[in-house]
C-alpha cells in the first residue's frame, strides 16, 4: 500500500509539472501573439523562436504550425526572406491540408527570394485550394501587424486645397516628375470611348505638365475641422473653353477604359474629352500625345524614362481585340535632348486585355499596374513585375488580400515601399475609395487601410500620390461638381495611433548593451496600468506608445543605479520611429571638476570617454531630463544624451579634438563647458565633468561677500568674489537676478533694512562697472529679517557668528 501511495504522489507531481509546462507554453504563445499584434517584430521573433527551441515538446501540432507561420510572417516584416521561407516550409510540411492564405504568403515569399518557378507552382496550388477551405485568421496577413483605422483613437486629420488649374473638364491621376506634376486632362465629349480601333479624334485625353508644383495657386481650402476658407488671393476657376458639353454617357471613364465588355467604373469619371481647344504649349510632349488616350504615367526616379498608358496604337495604326475592342497597353520611352524617343510597348501587353495605370517603386525595379487579364479576382486587379536581366518578368497578381471582386485601380508606390490604390469592391464611403497597403519586399500584402475623410468621400476618389510618411500629396476626386479635379492635401495630425519606440539599455562605462534590465513604463493617463518590459540580449526594449500622452521609463538592474527618463508623444505629427538610450551607471564617487577620473577600476577603455553628473547649482542634487549635447569642434558633429534620475551622462570622444558640452533644460540656464583635446594617439582616458545648472527660483549665496559692521562699502575680498558673479552673468546672457543683501540683528531694524539696500546697490554698481546691464538686476534690502543662525536680539554671539548674517545673495528671476 505504501508503494502505491508513493507512485500516486509521484504521478501527481508529474501531472502538476505537465500542467505548469502547458500553462507556460500558453502564456508564452499569448505573449508572442501580442507582440506580433503590437508590431514588435524583433521581440515576437525571440518569443516564437523560444517556443520552438525550448517548448517544442509541449506544443500541439496545431500550435506548432501556428508558431512556425507567425514566425515566418515576423521574419517577412523585418525583411529576412530566407528565414521566412524556411519557417513557411516547415509549417506547410507539417500540414497536409494547409490554409490557402499560408500558401499565398509562401508563394509571395518565394517570388521575393527570386524563386519564380517554385513560387508560380505555389500560386497555382493556392488557386486550387482557396475556394475549398475558409481562411484561418491566426495566420492571415490582415490580422498580423494590421494598421487598420479602428486601432486609432481618432481619424487622421487632413487639410485639402482645391487647386486653381482645375477646369470644368477632367484633371486627374497626377504623377511626380522633376519639380512638377504630370497629369491627365481633357474635356467631356459626346462620344463613347473608342471600341472599334478606328481612332477617337480630338475627344481623347492627353498628358499635361506643370513644371513647378510649389508655385501652384490654391482656389479654396477645406480645413481639417470641416470648415472652408479661401486663400489670401483666390483665383476664379479656369475654363479652357466656353464650349458646351453633352450629357455624360455610361461609357465615360477616366480609369482603365474597356477592361472587357460591360465594365464601367463610375459615371462620374468621364474619360473621353474634346481637347482641341487646350493650349498646345501646356501639352506634356507632342511625341507622346496622340489622337488616342494617353495616361496615367509614371517616371523613373532620375526622370529619364516614362512608362505610360495608351490605347493599343503602334506606328500610326490602332489594333483591336478579337471582340473588336481597342484595349489599353503600357508603353515606355526614353528622354533624349528634351524629347521622348524609342516608344515601345511592354512585353506583357495583349490585344485581348487591357494593361494600364503604372507606378514604379523607389528603386525602379518593381512596376505595379492594373489589368483585367484572365485569372484575376474581379474586374481589374493589381499586378507587379520585376525588372531583371534587362527585361520585365512575368506579372504576378498581388493576391486576394488586396484584390476584390470589384476593380482595383490607380496604384502608387511611395518611397517607403507601400502601395496606395483605388477600389470600388470594398466597403468604403462610396464610389471609388483610396486605400493603403503595406507590403513586405514589395510583393507580400501585409495589411489594408481605408484612408480617412476628407480624402475619401461618397464620390469617386482615386489617383493619390504622396511622400513616404503621407505628410502631403495630391489626389483626384469628382466630389465638387461631377468632373474630376486634383486636390492637394496636407496632413495635420499623427498618422498612427501609437508610436514605435526602441529603448537601448547600456553600461555607461563600457557602452556595452545590458540584457535583463527591467523597465517600468508609467503613463500620465489616469487609470492606465504600468507595464514592465525586460531588455533582450542586445539591450533593446521595443514598445508602441499611444499618442497624446507622456511617459516615464524607470530602468533597474542589480549592481547599477536606477535611471528614469521621460518621453512624450503629445503634439507629435511626424511618424518616424523613435529611439531612446538609457545608460545605467555603477556607483562611483562624483568629481566636481574636469579632470582625469579617479573612480574605482573599470574595464579597460578602448576609446576615450567624457562622463559626469548634471547637478542643481543650489542644492547640488542630480537633475533628470537634462539634454546634454557634445559638439566635436573638429567637424561640428553633435551627439545628444538625456539624463535620468541620477543626472549622469557619458560620451565617447576622439583624441586630438576639442569638444563643447552644452546642457539645457526648460526653466534652467544652459550650461556650456569646453573640453580640451586629448593628445592625438594618446592612451584612451576617462574624463569627468560635472555640470551645474541654475534654475529659476534658486537663491545662491555669494561666498565671502561680507561687510564691516555698520558699513556698506565693498571690501577688497568681496570684489574678488563678485568677479565670479560677473563671469556667471556673462556665461548666461539671459540671466536676470535679484540681489538680496542682509544684515545682522544688532542695531535698529529699520536702519538695518536701509543699510542692506545700500549694500545691494553697491553690488549692483560693481557689476555694472564690469559691463553687466543694470536692466538684468534688481536690488532688495532684507535687513535682519532672514538670519541664518540664532543670533537674534539679546542673544550673545561671537563676531564670526554675526558676520555670517551680513551676507549678499542673488536669486534667479529668469533664465533661458
């Protein structure tokens, strides 16, 4: 019986251990998924990798496939295609019935890694499975790392400017070219878009060029708050012609016309135009514009190559499809001596389907376009082709994440590698709406975001171009009067609901990263719980901070002094990821002057270093939040450091260069100190420079400014001390002080007050004699009202004790 009890007890412990192991796996898996949703891809990779390496035995088969898939996706996010391919392979090898979305991501990864044949096979396998199995949200691109608008607390704010060059005709689909804009323009005609191949006469659209987009005049403004206003000198809307125009027909469309029979994007987008009355001098190029449609277009980043949309028209002859339709094609031309030459069509064009709306990525390596070629998901889909070995590759459909059953049109690739496009196949505000897609390696669609109003409206909105951060740009819309116009937009709020922040924790002496540092994140928002993060092996902590908030980061590690640094996301409109460095210091003896440091032995230096503590001038306590800048006088380069609660800073320096230290903080005087150069090729040294800072309200006693009994004239020793005040006033040109003089308690109180005022005036006169403006000082006689000891009336004190009360102080009234 005893043995059975032992066996039962041991079995119970094993069962409890298993429960603990499973709980640990679930906890780590949840943490990894949460990190991925926060877009903390580096930490998510570490968590998923830990699960596969240390807890693989506790993972169920389904969990393991999920971990491998999510790990592959995280590697795609950080641009590591080979590792993403490896884990997608592992996930698919363990899954006999894979999720179609997983196949799509794997196919796109293969193409991104240059494995086009295998990638095409995976695309074909994906096509076979996509209708047989519902997607699992755990591994879809739309749920992993999405930046949907719903994650933000409030919409992004934009100001719209209606530009003066718009007419009653059509202006749409702008493109950046040199310092100007190239756009598509024409006037509405009564005929339908050409479908027979016999030409369209003067009723078609051309490309036009505005050489300087910075000089564009604004007709009216739609402010971010919804109000409208006018510029200082508005101009009336131009009409290039007074002709009357016939009613629109269902065939009018400024998108890709004739993408097969029966495809009409929107009646509000008229593509046919009577351009005969337009100013010929404004035409972009007679070598490009023909009697057929030209545009939209895109340009190489050096401006020497154009890729543009045109009806199927070569060598003066139009061609048509087997159904008698004149389709659209993409053409390229090279600029030579100010003219466009060598106009040739791209190899994937076809007489049987349309290809148009081109956009090149930043490197001119990838070309995105819209097409109704067979095998798509809807009317028109978005495709991408890569320029390799002097030719364009076979186009690849960007997949169902971005393409819908409707029409995807007007793509634009920004310099960050993201893709803007218009679609009428999603739940937008109405008509064509503009969307934003994040891409990995230019091919894999990670997430889709619908742009906020007022960029999108219930009417048609399309053809947006912008910078990498969407700070400003241009787009087309027919919201004003049914005809297409070009608007300029300016963003007036942050783009995201949170701000990516990377914190580096390091040892201030060795500059080596510190792992296992605990960082407590406190928010100024009431009720917001604290977060505790731990630095990784590279000393990094990553977090996405909500906007319009302030935070403190308290870093702690055994053997180091705690360090606290503040950070705020209030009023930030830029969207660049932020980086913060927090140095942790081992306890040392502070040094008050610039000299060779005499602290405890530290690891051998490989570079010279300057370090010190920023202290309050009055209380000598360390100051947090001080921005310390180090300027190299050899090349004028500057580095910055923000002090923590210990007031410490540290910089590596180069031998042979003088340096300037500049410490600044609001309500404190900026302290500037010179650091003499260390001899070139000298052995690395560690210098210590403690910086003291004056603050508004500080009361500083001037050492040894004493007076003879019942006298107000300055003694010789006082003048020597006042010279230090002169130096301080010169060091802080904005410093305004209040000179306070005191007496001891002997004699009449009223007379003592008058005597102290005279003493204060004598100090002021001396400072003025040294060139300090009298407007920078005020004098105040304190008399015997503020004794520093117990030597009041009736108390017997020594002469030395009384003299301590006969002193002069200055109070900082204002300083910058």
